[in-house]
C-alpha cells in the first residue's frame, strides 16, 4: 500500500479590482494563485476593492 501526500490544489483567481486608496481609479484585473477564493481575497483585500471574475487551474498542475 502506497501513501500519497497531496498538496492542496491551487488555482489562479481573477478579480476586477479598484485601488482602495483611490476610488476614482479605473478598474483593472488582478490575478493571484491560491487554494481558495477566501485565501485569494485575503491577500488582496487590504489594497483593493474586489469583484470575483473567475477561477482557473494553476499553471503546471497535472491531472491524472
């Protein structure tokens, strides 16, 4: 019997973002790799107001 240890699956999360310090700034795309949307938001929420735009498999991840 083999023991497999698997790291948590990571995704690239996409957000529409506006700089929190400048609400007049134009929205732009921010992307970040994280295991969950909650983790991704926690890394960006201090600097940006965020709107979820998508979740993609992280590059370099193989399935199968």
